[in-house]
C-alpha cells in the first residue's frame, strides 16, 4: 500500500514431488533465474520440510535482489487443494492427514502463497508460458510415473466444488480391467498409460506370447523399465511397438471421452511416455478420432508440451502467482 | 437507451425437439405464463418453421402485454451452438447442414436471441429456477429417449472451444460394447442409460435366460417399451428389476468418471428413467461411489431435478435470457 512500493517482478515456483521438491525464481517470460532442490521424504513432518524449504527460498531471493521483487509463491503438490491451500491425504508423501502448507509457507515467508495439485499447476504453466498461450479451452495430461491432468475451460482452471477436479488418470476406461496398484480401481487410465502401466502391458504381452521373439526377453521381467521398452521399440522390436499401440489405443479412447466432456481446442501431452513420438501419438490420435461424434472429428489438436521438462514443474507452480488477484499479493 | 424504457420483465423460452417445439413466456421466478406448441417435422425448411413459430410468439407476447416487456428469447435445440447461434447437422431434425436459427428468429422478432443445445439449456434452467440454485459446480443429465447433459463449472456453463461441450451421453463406458443405433459408437452411455437402451437391455436379458419367468414375456419383444419394463419392475418382476440394476451400474460408473473430471457438488438427474426412483438411484449411487477415488467419496449429491417435467425444456431455454449480457438485450 506504500507509495514507494517497488514493482513486483518475480514469482517463486515450488513443485513438491514424492521424491524431490524443486523450487525456483521465475520471471514473467518463464525464465528460471534461480533453482534449488531438496529431498522430500527426508523430512519427517511438514514443519521440518517448510524450515528447510524456506532456507532455500531465502537464499534464492537474496540472489535475485531481495523480497521486494517477489510477487508471491506458487506451490504444486500431490492432492493439493487450491481453495484451502492444503495438501490432503497425499498417498505419495510421508505427511499424514491435512497439511495447511500454503499458510505455513506464507507465514514464514511473508508472501502470498497459492497451492494446487501439480497437474493443475502444469496447465496454468502451459497457459502462461507454453503451448496453450492464448487458448481458453484445453486439457493438459502428464504421462509420467502416474497420469496427471489439468482442465481449462472458459479460460479458467476447473477446480470443482472441493478443489480436486481434474483427476483424469483415475477415470475408468476398461471397466473390470487391470487393477491399479495403489487405488485398487479397475481399468483406470493410469493403470495403462503411465510408465508403470506400460511395463505391466509389456510383461502381459511377453507372457501371453511366450513363443514370439522380442529384444525385451534379454531383461529380467521383474525389473523391466519403460525406458527399456522405449529403446527396443525404437529399434523395431515388435512386442515393444505393440505395447505403444495398445497404450495409445487406451489413451485415445480416454481422450475421446474427455473431448465429449469439455470440447477443448487442444490436448497437450507431457511426460516421459511422449518421448516415443509418433509411436504413441499416432495410435492415440487414431483411436481418439475413431470414438468421437462427427461434430468433434478432426478439430482437436493433440500436441506436445513445449515447456522444458526440467523446468516445467517449477514454471507451472510459478504461473499460479501471476494468476493471483492483486489484493492477495500483500498479506 | 431511451429514458422511458420499461423494465424488461419476461423471457421467452423455445425448446425445439425432434417431434414437438414448445414455447412459452416465463417470469423471473420460473412461472410459465403463456404456452404454445407446434409440430417440428411438419416444416420442411427452417424458414417455414420460423414463420410458424413467430406467429405463436407474437400471439403470446400480445397476451402478456406487448414486446416492451420481453427481455429476449432463449432457444434450446439439438446440436445447438451457443457461440454462433446455429443448429449444426442435427440428426433428429429434417433441416440439413448449418441453420442460423438464432439470427433468423432475432431478425423476425426484433429481440436478442440466444441458442444452445437443449441439455445445456436444461442446466441453466436448473441453476436459475431449480435444484442447482446457488451451486457453482454441477452436472445435469437427462435420461430420456437419449442422454443429454449440461456441465457447469466455476458458475459457468462449459461450452468448449466450439460451443459443443457436454456430450456425456456419447462417452464410452463399455469399450467394444453395444453399438449405438445412430452414432454407431460402441459402448456409449446413451446405448445403455436411455429409454432405448433400457429396452435393448431387457431384450438381451430375456433372450439370455429363456427359462426364467418374467412378466415381460407377455409382450411382443419387438414392441417392448421402457414404460412396460418400469411397470413390471414396480410389480416386483425380477428381470425388469435386473434391467434397472444393470442400467444403474453403467450410469454410476459413468458418473464416477464425470466426478473425477469436474468434481461437481451435485449431479442432477432428469427424464423418464428416473421415475423408477430408488430402483435406478440406488445402483447408480452404489456404483458411482465404488469407482471414485477416496477424496471424492460420499461428497457428491445425486439428486432429482425439481423442475416440472412439462415445463422444464421451456424454463431451461428461457433461463438463457437472464444470463444474457445487458448490451445484447437491445438489438
């Protein structure tokens, strides 16, 4: 409120993952000026984690010229609730119950803090700096260890009445199908179109066709990785390529359902699985188109994210800051 | 813009169906003051239809006190596009291609005219006058001859980038399953949870268990109706009740997917199928809950529309008028 207030120039992005927490200071063009990371599971309770995080944030803030230049903090976290700024019962974190993380960080740092789940943050990042610039209706889907998603409609992120909308990885696409290792739901998208899902599909195919030669057979089936399947597919291995075709089919059928829900201009894919390029994109688009009503056919762009993968999580989290209402920037 | 402008008090609602077009004049409380209807397929081309419609609208307008009292016209129509005001390739109408119906009506009547698909209109009606009053996140699903839907998130109807969002009846819930009689898509929700779908399920069950006694066997299988199945179910007929359990399962699994998309506060059901009460609601809710992630369980209300069925289509269409921007009310 003071007359001499310096214009706010930077946003802090914090991405909390089950393994690492990454944080950075970002400008409006999406350049990451400072970067730090810490090991999430090292901290037994949220208080110890926030202590360690704030040490790093202060270090970075000093390097860019002081807290007056920071507009706020955006946090992406599993099961993050935008409305309450809490992390609620996140299965991949050690901290139990409901953790009021945005408040804890905001109080320690004296900066407005917004929090949402990591996949929603990715969508805001895509809208602010990436492939969805200027779009008002799109969906981002991260195909990594799990399947995350963020939905933007009418230019706004869809949070739902409770802040948890956009769990597309857990929609059922094969009722009665493959049980999910963690949720136990049967036939969810994530059970197929994630790194774990791809490995399970390859194992099933190798076991179902024991006579069929495959480069994958040189690996221990129990230790097979999605990276190995990708490498073999690129070298022309038939079973490995069939794994991608099947994964693309499941993903494409799911995308068709999502299109009939919110009719997006584009679906932006992100994450390890899309490194396979046309091996995954071609069957995905084919099966999406095949399952669409005529009014939706040949309209929806299925594209790669153009955010740097290393920075994307921080960029997404930081983008929450630019979306903050002016009033929330002063505590 | 004139200083003596009389306050606009009424909205006109027009619901165009494959069989009948219903129109009425409605006040802000959702009371239908005037009502007319005409046979849609009687008119070979949209021009003849608009002529006949406008005769009726003018008749009603005169009865309520003149055109100065009318704020605008809302139209619900199959394949109606909100952004362009056009009906595009509607499979149930005789008129081919893209029909600029909102413009045609607006020019003839000198009143601002908004148009959307009938199911979206129903959602706006539910928000304005019905069970969704005060809600910002909900989904309405009409279980009638077909399955229609309207999605509201952040207090706004989701139109999608092209105006066609919310075709939930055509999402696939049984990949490779029952082919839809019109779209040819396999395993869509509408193929099961519509009046036609219920009849197909009953026929399948009667043929699959030829030894099992059922009241339904007294009817000609080719002429079976959903009304007969409902009556037999109410009288305790086992196969008829199994038809509702199966239909509810499919619907419930679909609802779980929709919840994981937009996390609505409520799902509001409407249409002939829900007359079966707990016969359909119980299995629907059971299977929805069973397929939800823990964070969504026991949160989403599945409720009946509280709009009068006879008036609902007109109310929904008229509600579009109250949503119009002030500027669009003067042409």
